[in-house]
C-alpha cells in the first residue's frame, strides 16, 4: 500500500513538511464515488511513488482537516505543494483522466 492515512497527528510531517507534492483524497466510507476512486488512487500511488505522495483523509474521522480544506463534496482531491494548495479535483475520475490531471499538476512543480 503506497497511500498514507492522514490524521491531525501526522498531517504536519506528511503534508506540510513534504519536499514533493502531496495529493490528498478526502473520502468517506458511505460515499460510492469515493469507493470507486479508492482503487484508482491506490494504483496511481504506485505509479507515481517518489514523485507524488498520496494521502487519504477519512472525513468522518478527521472533520477538522476536511473543514480546513473547505471540503464541501467528496471525493475531493487536493494537491499541496510547499504548504499551499496548488490544485483541486472534484468527484470521481477514471484512471486515465486522473493521470492526465496529475501530469499537468506535476508540470507546475518542476
């Protein structure tokens, strides 16, 4: 498993202090599009290992993090680089579409 479970306790170290971009999947167990996104997110985490950190925030358990990112619908993917949100992706996206979006985001950080 190449994704990191993000919580209030590890968020600063794993996200804010990361020297590479972090993509965060805000999800919930009851959300069907979130369940569909899970395997896609996990697969991409293996492909981009070393170039992009993949983290998951369970919005039911970490309501403070969801509020801090103003998550209004799920799944929401937020990309954080150097402590700032540089992009967001809303809703489910198939792997190839999500991969295209990630490539464009990574191009901004190079």
